[in-house]
């Protein structure tokens, strides 16, 4: 997998509630030091790491899937609290 991508089981029922995906290089273009955190299904978590490694998918693809599947925030709307601290 990608050495900058981690999967975290943050809830006891992770099979139905999903896993946290942490990507240490989630920035776009000039934001390479941005850390991203998103939720994905356990059946897709390892696939995302592989896709990052081969540049098949990017962080925004995961955030779009998170919004659709898990009710996450819209990845294209800038959040005031994240604008200053660099956390997504």
C-alpha cells in the first residue's frame, strides 16, 4: 500500500460503520502537506491505498465517495475551521 495512507478502526462496529482513512499527502497542487481524514467502507479501504500508490484515484475521489456513502461534508465547500489549521 501507500506509505502515506493509513486505515483506522475508530468504532467497534467498523464493518457497518466504516473505517477512517488517513492520507498524509491529501493536498492538491501546492498543498502537499495537507492531511486528509475520511470515512470509507471496510471493503474499499485497502483499495484506496493501492489507488493512491498507482495514482489511479486521488483524495477528492475518496471525499466524494464519503459524501455519497457516509453523509460526509461536501469536499468542494471550504470550511472556515479547516482553512486556518490545514486539517481536512
